[in-house]
């Protein structure tokens, strides 16, 4: 399945450097590593996009990396349970009245965020032993998390890292990894569900990569707290790695690696290259609330846009 990088030669300023977009042939069948960036409910666009590519005959690459909710979407695609996951998400949202959980009876005080219960229940709803067996037999599946390495919880610094993550409207948040490591005491780690022996451990890893406190609390793995992988980077690369080809990345960033974004950047085409690394983005802003979890959360719209984008993407570049 061959496509062409969009756009003529043009430049724009991003993080103080020049980004070059080049028109060049790109064969989807040569992709060996597929990366799912984070984005909450926006990741349903990824699900729809890849689901449609598979429907059109594309084979899922055997090396997959996911961050946050993108990791869960990747797990559903690997285990062939995406439809089940979407139905479960809509059912859980339909039964939930508010983003905030309130105390039952008494004063009805707020006691937390609904996603603290919904997200783990959602994962369990579509990932059972049969699905876990498919994940274990898959080539390689990794998820990124932000591990707290300091003995004391640097609450203020971590809170700031959270807000940097949530507000991130740039392609790459400049200095995000450096801040998370040096100030908040976090480091990026890769967890591999394909190597886990139990479904429980795999679910814990998928919860950890999406643990964006206070919406979802951190998870303990090997005695250390792990948080949302997006605290360091919603995609597992840094601005420096995108600029300096001599910097060694945690993953293979060759031309055979493709990253699915969940934000739309108006200055970029759907498929673009950024210092030799290829990215696909939605055709427009994904019509869903990132953290919404009630009946009016439009996850179907996000999924449908992904499928539509995939069909147009293929047709335009046949």
C-alpha cells in the first residue's frame, strides 16, 4: 500500500528550528514499527484509522509501541477486540453521569474522578485471557510510562509536569523530557505486555501508561510508582532526537517507523516527515472531548473520522 508524503517543499518554525516537508514515496507495507501517541478519547481516531487500513488489507506491523490511551487502542487492535472495546466504552460512559464522582448519600461531596474507576473497568471489559493470549503471541508490544525514581514525591514538580502534558498543543513540547527527568524525578520506561506472564500484570502496565493523576492514579510496578507516559512525551521521542540524528533514541526511528498522532496541526499535511521520521495526523480536529466520560462523549465520531481519513488517505494516494 503505497502513499505519498503530502505537501510541496515548504518550511515552518517549530521549537526554534526549521522543519522541512518533502514530497516522497512512502510504502505503508514497509512499516515495521507503529507508534500510537497518547490523547485520551482522541485515540479512538487511531482505532478507526488502523481498523480501516486492516479492513483494506493492511497487515498490522509486528512491532508496536503505545503511550497512554493509545496503548490501550493498540492492545485492542493486536487482540482483535477493537469493536468490543468501543462498545464497552460507550456502555460505561452511558452509565456515568459526570466527570466527577460524588459521595453517595450524606452531603454528596466530590470524592474523585470517574475515570479512576471507568478506565480499569474498561480495560478488563475487552482484555480477558483469550485476548491476552493473542498479545503474548504477538511480535513485540511495548508501552511507555513515566517512572518516579526519586524517594520523595515531588508533588509540585509532578503537578507542573501534568499541566505541561495536558496543555501540550505543540507537535513536541520543548524540554518536556528534560523537565520531567531533572525536576520531577521521572524517567521514561518501556513495559512489554508481550513478555508478562499474567493478565493482571498486563492490565497494570496499561493502567500505568495512562495514569494521568488526578484523573487516574499512578500504579506501582516493581515497587515504584508509574504515571502516564505522556508526562515525558506523548510520543517516545524528544525534540533533540527529532533534530540531531546522532542522538540515540529509545526506539528505532528509521523510515520504517510510523507514528499516529491525535492532534491536528494546520500547518502540516496528513502524512509528513520530520527529520526523517514519519507521522500521520487527523485531517481535522478530532470531534471528541479528551477526558469526557459521560453519555454525550462522542467516541463514535472520533472513530468514524479515523475510518473516513483512512479511506480518503488510501484513495488519494493510490
